[in-house]
C-alpha cells in the first residue's frame, strides 16, 4: 500500500460565503499538513489534496459536516510521495473558467443537469458502436490539447483547444457534425464535461451526455477498455494509467479523430 492518499472532487453549489469558507478550509488543511489546491467560487468547489490517509479523510469529514457538501464523494488514488509542493486555497470567479456565466449547474438542481452516462454504460456503448437506441456514439474530449496528447478514448473528437474558454466557439463551429449522433463529453474528473454538456444542450445539440465522474472514475470502475495512453493529472505524478498508477509522458500523440 502506498502511504499517500490523493483525492479530487468538485461540486457545483451556490456559495455565498466563499471567503469565510476559504479561511476555514485552509486552516483545517494546514493543521493536518495537507498539500494541494482547493478552488472556491460562487458556483461551487473544486479540489485536489494529498497527504496521509487519516489526515485527508479527517479534512473531508469536516467538509461534509457542511450540508452543502454532505454528498461529496472524492475520487481516490495512491502514491509514494505527496505530488504537490504546497497548499493553495483560493477564491476565484469560476471553479472552471468557461467565460459563460449563464452556464451555472448549481442553479439548475439535479433535474437541470445535463444527462450523465455511467462508466460501465459508456464502455458497453463503445464496444457495440451505438447507444441503446441505435444511434452512433461519439466521444468529445473537452480538455486542452496538451492533455489529450497523453491519452484519450479511441476515435475521440479533439479540437486542439488551448484553454477551456475556447470550447464554446468550437462547439458552435462544429455542431452540425453531431446530427443524428449521441455525444458523450468527457474530461479528467467531470467538472469541464458537466459545463460542456450543458452548453451543447443550450446550443441545440440533441442527445448529449457527460461522462459521470470523468476519466478517473472510468478508470476506477472499468478495465479502461477503449482508452489509449494515460490521463494527464495536474500534479507531480503528471499522468495516471488506467490502473490509476503513475503513467509516462507521451512519446507520441494517440490516434484521434480531429474535426476541422
């Protein structure tokens, strides 16, 4: 067993006390000697933390005492050393920047989320080549180009964006290519593909899903079938393989379908 527990999680929930919450979460993490990044905004929380398992879970338990975070379920992986150099807890304008302030999952409630597809269902759809209604399934990588270079789903659409704020314009330029297809947006942990799926819905694209829990949850719940390469992560491990162990830097770009 590796000694360091790494967690990642996010939740879109309205926070009208982000500065005070920032101080409390920072103090608790500092006292437990945790390292990583916690981002807070009016729209929610996005976090990546690491440390001894007991300390990490104590911090999560404290966070879950707040009813707004009671259902937070972090994804876990293990490493031999802490993959962060410092602790950073910040208040920002968005927990993931899209520059479309009307896309607010926290204001829509559970019934307003874009539909999500579970990891096992997506695996089955990719194996059979269509969804349960017979529509062709395409996967859409919402991550930045350098992340995609570490690995992606076989045949995934990759628009070579440099930052997530470019994603909306790319959707509008290519939305006709999704006619008659089921589109599954995906990202590392779920936060970008949740906003992405909502934007695509508002752009008039039918049959849009987000991959529940992102790539890391897909790795956790499946055997990683239909994935090529590793998954880039924003810490010193750099990338994780489908078994959630440290991977390697890309030696070449995986084969992907690029829409022009």
